[in-house]
């Protein structure tokens, strides 16, 4: 490799070095700069030799030309050796830089992959735990449970007969049946119920039933029309039933109950 070709190669490697070697290659950059200065000096000496060879034919200058030639050849070989070493160092630094970058890219890619995995897991959990708009509307509708009904006509009850109050004033949620007198819980929750009974001067008992359990008893007795009323708060499971029933055969028949003044009401306080 002649000196001019060596210089051109060095310049090319310098460009590659500046583009690929990171900040930690400053020492190599300084070495390249020093080599560039040496090549510049040699290039100048070569130009002088060529100039003399082309324009002069003086025997006295032959020794100077030969001396310059030997100097260029000697230092050119040394520079070739130095350049080869520098080229090897550059290749090593580029390889190290590539390895470093690949490692960082791999780390970033893994972090992104892990992040997406966590995100998808959270989305899946949210979708499983969340409810649709229709579900929310249904829940809101289920909370709108309230009813109130009055006895339409006077009645003499039989033992264990259900008191059917068919004059419905309110029936939000349609949980009370005016044909059976039974309230059926549309959803699990805590409910409040009240009853108001007007009877006669004959003793009579009416009990409120939660499924098969008596939860309240109303008693009417005395001269003229006698009145009793009370309320109770119950925890109901969806499908549970509440109703008013004549308390067996207790009292003095006929077991009279007066219409209009007799009522049965209830509403949900909150869902469980």
C-alpha cells in the first residue's frame, strides 16, 4: 500500500469511527488525529519529491531525493504497521459498541414485553371483574323495590288464610302480587315491612311470615274497631317471600278485618 492510498484509507476509517464509536472512544480519536498530522507531513514530503522529479534533472539533488525517499519508505512502513494496529483497535471498539447496544436493546425489548404482559393481565382482570352497562342498569332497577297495598273489601278470615290486599298503591319492581298477597324478593338485600290491621271487638291475630317463619304478630281486640300496627326489618335472599297470614284459629270467629284501613307495605333499604 503506497502512502497516498494509506492516507485515503485512514480518512475513510476516521469517518466510520466518528459515526460508530461512542463517547468512550476519545483516546482512539486522539491517536487518529496524531496519525492524520503525520500523514499530512509525509504527503507534503512526497509532493516535494514528485515536484523535483518532474521539474528538475539535477544530479546534485539525487541524494536529497534518495534520502527523502528512504525517509518516506521507512516511515511509511512504520505508519502501515501503526495503521494496522489502529484498524484492529477500531474494529474491536466497534464490536464492543455493537455488543453494548445489542445488550441495551435486548433489555429494553424485554422491559417492553414484560410491560405489555402486565398490561394485558390487568385488562383481562378488569374485564372479568367489571360489569356491563346492562348489568349496572339491572342493578339500579333491582334497588327500586317498594310496594304498598290496601284491603279492597271487608273479610272474615279462615285459619292460616293469606290476607290478600289487592288495592295496590305502589309496586316498584313488581315484587308484590295483588292476586296472592305475597311479596317475593327480586334480589338479596335488607328490607323494611310494615302492616296496619283494623279488626272488630272480637280477638284476632295476624302474623307476618318470612317464608315459613313468623316475624311479627298483630293483635286486635276491644270494643268497636280495634287497631294494631308494627314494622320489621328483614334480610332477604333473592326469592324469599313475605306475607300476612291469619294466626291459626286463635281468637273469636268470625275473624273480621276491615278494608281500606288495613294495609301492607315494604321497600328495600339496600342490596346485600
